[in-house]
């Protein structure tokens, strides 16, 4: 018996269960704080309240020491839902004016190089980081992809990830406030779907009414999930968003579905997206990382000013609405920029297309460009 007593014990189910419960408790706290922040911003009637409020309060409490956690799976499903929403902007009317988009997308490559050059100079001059870290931190897009590539090239991945996270946060927070309080546009606190009719082919085939609405929702949600799954297998960047976006866009373009997710569901998705973004900052020591945070904020403001200056050029080239083009050029997350477009009542298709291409450009050419620069050095 004594020998049995001293035998090594297998991993305890209780220990694993305790760790899972601890994570679940931290996630619940994160969502509660996110909901409180979104509700507070909505009560104050601030632009894009549910996303910005959740993002701000979770980031603040996380930095102050609250045990928050970001759940990647929840974030993925939230992005899938928002991809379905943005896919509703893909209507025949939007693409009837898309003749100038190819030229604009070609010019986007040069624009990205300009943004990168400014960010790289800023990181080298004031960041006190090595050139590899400065290179991947300055690339305007693809936080997850840039972090992985940076690790392959022996850059400081913590600095790269933090710089991108702060840049996206600063852009997403600043742009709605700029549009609302500087340019005077009405940025809705909560997105109300534009295409909420029930005259799609699926609804008609199901007999209309409640049955038609349920059938349309089933097809829309199933299509978004299928698009996400298929895109994930291809390994394309941003598969979570792009897969659901493309399938939802195809369903709306074909007329099979003409309704959107309910307003309450969209508000919930906004809150979840904001909470997951804010939770990234949990546990950061601002005293230790203040320089990188300040540089990332300055970089984000430089990019916003550059986007404002170049918007008239891209508007003339593409023929797209000025506001849609401005949101297309600001290097925030493509999901968040699409939501801002919807909150302004814009067709978000051009915004989604330009941001997807921005990320693809960065992911395709950044490693090649880095190797060429290193070889010349």
C-alpha cells in the first residue's frame, strides 16, 4: 500500500477542470466589462457605442490589472457574424460603379509603401528597436500574420504585436470620433441593417412570413459558417472574415437572401469584437511599454492624416463615395472599418474589398521585401 501511495499520479481531472473554470470566469468578467462599457457609451450616445465602449473599458481595466482574457474561438465566430453583415452590402448597384476599382487597387500598393516608410522611419528614429522589429511593426496590416512572420525573421514579436494592436485600437477609436465631431457626420451608436426585407428567393420559396424569415436566416448563417470553414482550409489571410463575407455577398447579390441579422445580434457582435480587442491589453505594464505605445499612437495618427490627404485622389480614380474611400485607406481592422461604414449608412463593399486587398498585399510582399532589404544591407 505504501508503494502505491508513492506512485506518480496522473494529471488531475480536477486540476484541468479548475483551470478551465478559471478561464471561463475570466472570460465572463471580460464580457461583463465589455457589456458595461458598450452600455455606458450607448447611454452617452457616442458613435459606434457598443464596439468602442466595450473596447475602451476592457482595455482600461485590463491595464489596471483586471484578470481579463481574449478568447480566439469567440472572436472568430464574432468575425464570421460581422462578415455576414458586411456581405449584405454587396448589391448590384454598388458594383455598377466599380469600373475604377482596379486602378485604385493598383495604386493601393504604392500607398501602402508610403505608410510603411513613415512607420519604419518612426520606429527606427525613436523606437530603440532593431531593424527587423521596426520593419514588421511598421507594416500597415495583418497583426496575426505579421507577428508570425516577424518570429520567423527573429524580430521582437511582443513589440510587433503590441504596435499593431495599439495602432488598430487608436485608428478604430479615433475615426468615428473624427467623423462625428470634426466632419459632422452622424455616426450611429448601433448599426441598423439597411437590407431587412423578406422578398428574397429563399423567403418566397418558403412561403413568406415567419417561415420565409427563418429559412433566410438559416441559409445566411449556414452559408457564413460554410464560407469560413472552406476559406480556413485554403490558408488565405483573414479567412474567418473573408469566407463569410464572400458567401453572404454572393447570397445577397443573387437575390437568394435580402435580409440581415437583427439589430440586437449586430450590437452583440460589436460588443464581443470590442471586448476581445480590448482584452489584448490585459496585463501590460504601461510604464515599461510606454515608448512603444506612444509611437504606435503617433503612427496611427500619421496614417489617419495621410488617408485624409489621399482620399480625394482615390475618390477621383475609383469613383467611390468620399467617406467610403476614406475608410478604405485608414489601416484599421477590415471588420471594424466595415462596421464604421455601416454605421454611416454607407455601402461597405468597397471598404471591405480595399481592406482585404491591403492585408493580402502586406502578407504577400512583406517577407520578400524584407529579405531584399536585408540582402542589400
